[in-house]
C-alpha cells in the first residue's frame, strides 16, 4: 500500500537516479573532466540517495519522509549544478533532479 501512495515520488526518484548515472558517465567523456568534477560527484551522491529513498518508500519505512527531505536537498544541489552546464545530459539531469526534489518535498511534508 505504501508504495502505491508514494508511486509518483518513487518514479521520480528512480528516473532521477537514472538521469544522474547517465550524466556522470557522460561528464566523464567531456573534454575538461576536471571542470565537471563537482557535477560528477553530485550525480553519484544524488543517484545513491534517490535509490535509497525509493526503497524506503516502497517498504513503507517509518524513516521514508525524513530521508525524502534529505533527498530533496541533494537533488536540488545536483540540479542546480547540472543547470550551470550547457550539455544536454546535464540539462536533462537538472530537469529530473528538480522534479524529484519537488516530489520528495511533497512526500516529506
């Protein structure tokens, strides 16, 4: 039942994790990888916490709302960083992060 109530947030978290994985891998192929270091690090952190939050919600964990509040903060930071870069993979990631941050804030409220 818990997974049905939070389905939109779970889907946003999974989509964000996928976008972050793709962004990190794509950033590693850019000419100036050092310039992308913060983006890559945030992508990795964001993907990890999104998958963790989705699992907590799917199981109906009593800690899901608190974890989603932190997930929203990480997604916001990752999305803000990705938005600074013109590459399509970064822009797509920024959109996925913003959607996930919004869903996680709603879930945590």
